[in-house]
C-alpha cells in the first residue's frame, strides 16, 4: 500500500483516502471515551481477595523476566485487577471489600478526561493551540469570576508545592527584569517570609527547585494574644523586614496563611497587604478560607486585588480526584508566562486544564456555591456542638459572632453594612479589602478540639462527695496534676477520636498530633474524599448525642482514676502499673504477699501465669477487663468506666478472684507434695518387703533352673498381691492387703466380722470393677507390690495409680474420673 502511494505521488496522481478511514479517525475520540469509561468502571468493581481465596485461583507465572509472548488487553487488565484485589496487609482487621473508592458521575468524567488529554496531545500544532487557547480562556475567565480576581491568569500543576514554585518565579520576574536573561546567579540575596504556624517545608522545596539558598527563608513568629493567637505577628514581620533591608537582602515573597494550618487560622490580610505594598513584596495566599471567595458578591478591583497570587485546591474542596491545583496570579507586564517558564512547543502542558474545564461545567455555578456554603455552615454547626460540651476545649478559631457569614455573602461589595445587631448598629462603607477580611473571619473552615481536664471542677466534685475531707485545695490539685499527665490526656483523646470515627463514621474526623496541644481531633469539611459531601444536619445531630455520651465516660474515668490509684496503693496484694499505651483507669498486678518478684525469674513466671488466669476469670464477669503488659510482666487492665461505677467493688472483685485462684493453686501444690512423699514412702516399704520375702523364701528359689525344682518340691505359699495405698484425705500410706483379702476398701483400722457378712460378701468371678462397686468413698493412691525377681533399678519405675472409688455402678473398662485413675490388671502386677 505504501509503495503504491509513493508511485502514484511520483507519477503526479492524486490518491484518494477512503472515507471510512476519515470516519474512523473522527470517531476515535468517542471510542476512547467509551473504552476509558469501561475500564474505570471495571476497576471500580474490583473486590478484595483474601489470601486463602487467592490460593484457589490459577497461579500466574513469575515476572522476573520479560515475557516474549503477546498478551491481549483483556488479559493485561485481568492481571491488573488481580494485583489490586490483593490486600496490602492480610493480617489487618480492617480490610475493605472494595479497594478503590466508588466514583460519582463527575469524578468518573474527570478520570476519563486524563485519557482524552493524552490523546489530544497528538493534535497538530495549530489545532492544539486552538483547542488549548479556548480551554484556557474559558477556565481562567470562570475562575476569575468565581474567586473575585479580576483579569487574572491561571496555571495548572500537580500539587500546591508546584504552584508555590511558579509563584516565586513570577515574583522574581516582576522584581528583577533581568532574571529571564541572566538567571538566578545575577540576583541579590532575597528574603522569603512565612508564618511559623505554616510548614516551612513548602518553601524549602521551592528553594531547592529554584536554586535559592535555605537561608533565604525567614520564619515569622505568631501572636500569643487571645483572639489572634496563631496568626502572623505583624510587628515582628516589620522588624524582620527592616533587618533584612539593612543587611542588603531584598524582601521578595510572603506566604499568607488563610486557613492552611492545622487549626485553620487566618492571618490579618489587611495589615499584611499594607506592609507588602509598602515594601514591594509579592503576596501569595493559600488555605481553605480562599474557598469563601466563591460566596462573595461582585468582583475585586484589578488595582486593589487582595493578593498577587493564590493557590486553589479544587480537588479537596469538591471531593473530585485527579484535578490539578490551580495558581491564579496577576499578569506581569511585558512578559509572557509561556515564554518565561514553558519549553514545550506543543503547549501540551496546558492540556491539564481540561479536567478543571470539565469539572466546572459538570457542576455548574449553583452546585459549587451550594457545596461551599454547606461546608462552612456544617463547620459552624460543628463548632457550636463541641463548644457546648463540658470537658472539651476548642483550639481552632471561633467564627465571628458579630458578623454572620450569611450576612456578608448576601451583601455586594462597596456597600454600607452593619457589623453590630440592632438597636445600635455600627454603619460604615465597606471597601473590598475590609469585606474579605470580615469574610475570612466569619468563614471558619476547620474545627479542632480535644478533651481536657478541669482540675477545679474535679476538686469541687470530690469535695461534694467527701464533705469531711480536710485536704487543702492546693495540695489536692497538685496531686491530681501529678496523676493526670499530658501523655495520659493524649491517650484519652486518641481513644475519643477512635470511638467517634467508629460510631459517627458519616462525619470525616481526623486524629492529629499538634506540636503545642498534643493529640487533637480535627474536622474539616473542605478536605473531602472522592465523592464525599459535607455532613447534613441530621448527621450532626447524631454526632452531638454520641460525643456527649463519650465525654461523660471520659470525665467519669478521670474522676475515678484518683480513687483507683489511691485504693491500689493502699492494698498490699495489688501493684499499680503505669501503661504508656492505655487510656482506661489503669493497670494493676495481683502479687501475693509471699512472692518477691525481684528475687527469682521463676517467681516472675509464676506471677505472670497467675495474672493470666486472673484476667481469664475476670473476663467471664466483665469484658472491660483485659490483659496488659509492662516491664516484661502481665497485668490486669481496667477500661473506661461510667459515673456510677464503684471502683472499690471492682478492686474487691479482682482481689477475690486472685485469692480464689491462689487457693486452688495451693491445694494442687499441697496434694502434689503429699502424693510425691507417699510414692517415695510406698516405694521404700515395698522394696523392704521384697528383700524380707527373698530371705524368707530362700535364695535357692531364685536360682535359674534349680529354683523350678525347689518350687516343685516345696511350693511357696500363695499370697495375694500386696501393695501400698495413699489416703489423700489423711495423708498416710496403708497396705493393700485388706483390699485383695476382703475385696473392698476399708477405713484405716477397720476389719469386717466375716467375709459372708451382709454387704461385704464377695461374688463369684470377682473382678476389679466388682471390687470398686463395694468400696467406700476413700481417695487412695495404690502402688502395686513388685515381684522379687525384678531388678532394683526397675522397681523405681513401677506404676503408681491414683484410685477413687464410690458407690456408682462399676465400669468394665479402666476409667478416669475426677479423683481416680485406674490401670490395674489382676492377672499380674504392673511393671
């Protein structure tokens, strides 16, 4: 076909391309969309396969070497599904049925858009520029209107750190016109400012990417005054700028925190903007408070824009995956952004805006506004819930009480508004900057709280319960502070967070570690997962009931912990154990008074065994008891308690159970000692009798061959089998002569009047079971008499039997009961 085309071209003939090929080319995009959609749906339906189920499947060949054979697309997708279905931790208790999250219609469209983006990159240059220009123009115009940033430009990046890198380069290009021609080496020393409440890692990453030294980063301290704590200290910022100017450093860039920190603080944007304008510093804003700009009315004036650039995390705000982060920035005169930073001649970099372009159209302005409004309203309702709960401390900023967000968003820009309710409203003309400052103060995107202990309240409760106590208040508080340590408070908050995540799974809560406040619980409806929405009102009402109940448990546990520790210290058989990973009442170890755990390792092992048995017995009563470990030894852990719990009764239960187990152990030990000594005594008696019998019968009877002649000439007397029985009740060793003579077990010193007396007459065909049926309830251990011809070294291995007889019907086979083990035969003694 190719040769034919070349020949025709050489001959000057025009070759016509079949119309079917043109039609197929135009339909390729549609087929790609359909195929990508089917693949996404297929992966979304993959279920987790456990290890035992995976073993049943057909094993695949190892992939150490590249397979030369061709595989079909369906086979490749099947292998991919098999990889996804395998859990990352087969031993984990929490294995999701579906590894991949479900997708809504909008998320599905955005994922398909990435396949389309790759396909469109093969357009010819002119067509690609036309498509890219249209998409960029529409998206930039829509974002400019939504975020009240007039005549802004937009760029799209993988994450917010790349947005910051580009913003710093824009600031350098605006500050130093020769930056593009001469590079970074021609620049003077610059200074980049960021609040200590924000992570400096983002600036460190940007400096490495651009080539700036790490000494360029200047961390500004935060305010400590109530009401503005966590925000950038303006006076400290001014001093640092003055010092840098004196040291011939050029103030270049400042990152304003607008809800980007863990606690969601928002810097004073009005004062920071004034300082940046006075010192010609590029002001960059980042954080969840920027989402509230979509709720404002009107647009910013191009000459009085609130920031020079801002980072938008649309993927988190709307719960849509794979949407790039957007950088909105004011255009720089005489410079083209593409000429400055982009080296791709086909502009394929800008095709990443397709996913944003599709997402905005799929949602529409009304849905976007409704979602952002619902997020801030749910955050305000959540704050009101936790602020009312006694025992919780709210660490994040409170929404502005005097200016509700609904009043601000319903007012257009540059109007006269009231910031105080009637009858004494304060009216003034609100400019753009003041409007957005009030908006950021009212729209709180994050609520962070933790359980904290009010020692004064605990003291008043203890005083009410123990009115006769004369302990000074100051010493009482000091004792409580010593008992309730910060690490214990962190464990309580970790437990509270896990319980709330389990019982209120509809609300997305996060357990965080704050450098100053320790373990906290964070709620942010603007950090949504795929397809998630802000929680509705009914979910918040259910959460309010749940957190009230759990906080009451925490308060009761903290209150009873003082009594618990005191009672444990006063008890001689209980040891108070410090458990570093336990949030309940605490741990105790039952230690009998006669055991010294510091002397022998064997004693520690016996103590571990005792406490293990103690926990097993306690769990049959209450599942709140569990087994703990500290210092290589086990202990009993006490869980959370309610306000009406009797701690003294719980400890008495532990002591009683421990004493019961201890007594059972003593009985077994004493019985074992009695049996051991009885066996030794019986063995010595039988050995002595055998020796006496040997001398009485004569040595000639035991000489080989000649002994048979002596026994025939003078038969030995026929005697029953003799042995020894151990009376476990009396602890004495008795002979078994009466048992085999009278076929019954008799109390010590008792002899029947006659063999034919009523109830003691032996039956014909006597057997072992018949002897048992006529015996009394005596616990014995029988050691059978050993034959004289058995060597002495084998006599010590004679069978020792523990026999218990009662008045129950006899058993034909050897039986084992609670106090009896029988293995005898009448025909011959056991060896």
